[in-house]
């Protein structure tokens, strides 16, 4: 049996890349590594955690215009790994400085999390394993 693979990339669909790109650049203080139109859609990609990629697609013909809802079949949320709870606290300060509403750092037996949402209401989370 081959070893379980790691995640290479995740791609999320957004309603407006002209709004999402500056928002994500501001939050993560980094520029996209790719912004292209490879077909009937536009894609922007960030590098996260050294090797993984997070992509964002915008389609000219969306299936609907409803905001993201984690209760629909598909994605629930995207969690980005942090090394410690103190790193989560630093991200909370950053989100607060940017005026991004967040749930504060919440501790559980399986780790600690800081939840927030992007302009399309996509659920995002910074997560640190228990120490």
C-alpha cells in the first residue's frame, strides 16, 4: 500500500477575484504566485506553508449567487496549520488590526482554532495542535 499522500493544493471558488485577491494579500501579507485565465475562468494562487498551494477560481457563469454555506455538500472550511497557540494569538491580533471579524481563539482537546470568514463568507480557520 502506498503512503498516504499530503495535500498539494486546495482550490476555492469565489465570486469576485478583484475583491478576493487584495483581501487575501492583505491578510497574509503576500502576493499571489499565479494569476491567469487558463480557460473560461480566472485563477489566482497563493503558496502556503512552504509547499502547498491555495487557489481561487472565478467563473463567468456561476451556478448560483448564494453566499458560501458550510452546510451545503462540499467544503466545510479551510484550516491553515499554525505551530502553536501563541501563533494563533498573533493571528488574532493581525485579524483584529485588519478589522476582520473572528471567533477568538477557542481551545478543545484536539487543538486550538481561530475562525473567520473571507468576503464570500468562506469559512477559514487557523489551527494549532494541542501542546
